C-alpha cells in the first residue's frame, strides 16, 4: 500500500523547505557585498588589497566602481594595478595636515579612485587591486565607502558604517588594522608596490563558506525528516491493514 503524508507531516515538510530556502538566501546575501580583501593588515605597513565587486543584479552589468579612501586617515602612497578593459582615475586632494614621512612632508593624497570603461556581467565579480602605505598607526580600522553603478544608471551605495552587533544593509568595506608585530613582519614598500602579492582569504569568502555549510546542514536535516516521516506513515499504514 502506498504511504501518504498526514497534514501534520506536510506542514513539517513545508517548514523544513522554507528553512532551506532561507539558508540559500542568506548565503547569497552574505557573498554579495563589496569587500576589501584581505580585510586585515598591520599598522604602519605597506600592503596590497583587492576591492571585490560582485554583480547581484539579474539583467544589468556593473559599469562604474568608485572607492573613497578615508579622508580622516590619509595614506601617503597609493598605486593602482591595471585591470584589462577598465580605466582607473585617481582624485588627489590637498591635506589639511601634511603626512610626515622619511622623505619629507606629503601635502596631497589620493582620496578617490574610479574604475570605468569595463563591465561586470550578472553572476560575475571583478577585483580591483590597490597598493597602500604606510597604513596609519592611530586607528584600528579604515573604512572605504564604495559606489557601484549599473548600466541602467542605478547606484548601490556601499557606505553604511560598521556598528557592533548589527548587520548593515549596505556595509562599507572595512580594513581592520592590527598593532605592529601582532601578525608578522610588514611588507616593504617595494614588494607592496609591485602588486604581485598572492591574494588572501576574504571576508565574503568566509561568509560564503558559512552559508554553504548552513545550507548543507539544512538539506541534510530536511532529507532526514522526510525519510523518518515516510517510515512512520508506512508503519502506521501497515498496522492498519
């Protein structure tokens, strides 16, 4: 005799299905943010970071990416690695307080970088590499506000400032800074500016891994529940026959 799920069993199955769908959505959201990778560097060091920009639209390409460098903690040396198909334009601004370096005072610094001319199609992402240094020693983080413009003219503003214990809808990329000596020796300027450093593990990569792991757990639980329900109903039907 063919077993059938009771109404209570069907409700359980629907709830489990909803949980799985929610996990899928959470994994997608976690990996869709514009991020800076790696998201940790050492104070006073030179480093290379990649601004990773995913396209989360279904039918529009990303055509312009703007990243603002923190004006409250200017960086003396900024260089951009060429990206095929894209043109990078840097805006330099005068500093109210010059940056003191071994080579003298720096009175101007890059405050904005705009990449244009290329495109990021739906379902794809692009990384934009920037060399920075020396990183400030008087703060534990640098916030890079970013604007993502699509072909239809719409703009997604990744500018929400980080707040402890809260998940922002459009968080700005954040580079966390550790004290000198806390995470190994810093890179020399020549190495950092060569832009050949290997890419590091990213924050959105970790979020993606957590989302996938959660999805796997949800699917496993869903399958286990369905098998158990079918066995239960099969046993019930057999006892009634």
